[in-house]
């Protein structure tokens, strides 16, 4: 009931607001780079997949040392800096377009910068969230982030599609850039004392190899996080692999308008909003482990059907139905898993763990997207989408048979929270 909504405090409110405005901007520019490549630069399926893969791959490599760098610094200044970097990088695209200088290489370079900054921001944001809210409120906080994400995804792509039709392809990119600036202002407004960062052990303040590998060491030695890493990177990678392929198929040979494309992916996001709001109740009733396993397995059942999309209303209904089922399952799984991962990670290694996780996930997306583009070039986008869907069906085998519950793994004492 609304009257029993739990308050997580003013500081969390500003963090949530900053996340919300940034997410809305990103969703307004949903698939903006592939759309610009297709509609402005007239790129084909292989080039669009190469754009997505190259930006992810290079941005991921550049982000490897960012996790340790973020770990031992105060998190809010890092988050503000990453927002400002993304603001400047994304704004350069409409500026170059207005000057008649926009090219494919710039799209790749901006994708690289935004990808690396996004990894650093996520690492800092996760560590800051764990220090900002009480442990028993982590699922509530993650559920609110998840519901905000799906609400923005539900509203943003259709509005972005209409904006592109009315004002041109640069309108949503400009809005995305401004959203990063507003996010930076929101984080600055959090106020109060921030929890001090962990203190680096040893006498040297320089980055060490052990710092670079600590996040992966924690993940790969944890009996539940290790299989969940492989499961989540494959699921997310295979889902993202189909995105540029569906874009070229729907906007190309099937003849859908940009607003129809946005609507087909935006409207089903009501499932993510519903799932994220149900997550806490389902965990309270059935337990964290069961919800992780069931919702994690159900995510794998939907993608193969996207290969059978046709033109007209029937094609839109098929895409919307598949996306509704997939997104509802993800809306339940994501906040429960995000909370579990934070619970199983000591405060002094959260940023490195989240950075390692994101780096690995983005690298997997880059590799799978590139392979999907090659396969689409050889066999067509439908076949590539179907292959990705069949591989998805095997991902539940990578879910852990038993998820370790909070408190069964000793973790270092949390850093005291300031203020």
C-alpha cells in the first residue's frame, strides 16, 4: 500500500532522482547510435553491429583500471566527473552533425568514452549505495532503481521515436547529453558527509596488480557469484546481440517506422515495472534463493520467438509479447540479484567487484555482438537472432543450484558511514 511506503531518507532521494533523470535521457535516446548509423550514415547490419561491439570492447579495456581507482576514492566526486565526461562526449555528436562533420569514427569514439565512464559510474554508484542505506533496505533501494529504469524504458523509446520523426535524429541525443548534466547536479545536491573510502593496505599508494584482479578474485572464488557471473553475462550478452539485428530488420526490410520500433520495445516495459515492484514481496514469501533461480530460468524462454517477426501489426504484437515476458522476468530477477551481490561483497571491495562484473559483461556483449553481426552478414539477421535465442535456452544450466545466503560468508567490516 502507498501509505506504508518506506522512506530511505533525503540523501537517497537525491541519488534516486539523479539516477532517474539520467535513465530517462538514456531511454529517450534508446538505440540512438544504431539509429543514427542507419538513418544518417546509411550503415548496414555488419557496420551497426561493429559500432556496438567496437565501442564496448575498447571502452571495456580502458575501464579495467577504473575499478581499483574508484575503490579508494570518495564516490560522489567520481560519479559527478563521469556524468560530466558523458555529457561532453554525447553533446559532441549533435554539434558535429550541425557542422556537417559527423562520421562513423566519431560514433565509435563517443561510444568508447561513454562505455568506460559508465563502468566507473556504476562501480562508484553501487559502492555509495551500500554505504548510504541500511542493509535491510538494499532490496527496497534496488527495487526502486529497477522500477525507475523500466518506467523510463517504457516511456522513453516511444517519445524518442516521435521526437526523431518530428525534430530529427539528433533531438534525443541532445536530451541524453543534458540528462547527464542534470544527474551530476543531483549527485552534488546529496549533501552531508560521505563515507570515507577504504584505505589501501601496504605502504605504496600506487595501483597494484592485486588491486586490478581483486574483483575477479572475489567473484571467481565465491561458490554462487561465480556461476551467476557466467549466467548473467551470457543472458545479457545474447539479449544485446539481438538489438542491432532487430533494428536493421525492423527499420530495414520490414519497413517499420522509428516510432513503431520504439513503441514495440517501450510498451512492454510495464512488465519490468510490475516485476520490480513484486520482487520484494516474492522474496518475503518464497525466499531469495528460489526467486533467483525461477526468475533467472524464465528469462531464457523468450528470445527465439523474435526470429519469426513479420511486417505489420502482427509483427509488432509478436515483438511486444516476447519483450513483455522477458522484461517481467528480468524485472523480478535484477533487483534481487543486485541486492544479493552487494550482500555477498565486503564494503572494501564493492567498487572493484562491480567494475570487474561490468567489464566482463560488456566484453561478453562486445564479443557476442560482433559474432552476431558476422553471422547476420553470412546468413541474415533472422538466423542470427534465432541462434542467439537457442543459446539462451541453455543459460539456466549456469545458475547455481544453491545460492549462499547472506551471512554465511565472512566479509570485512563495513566502512563507517559519515553524517
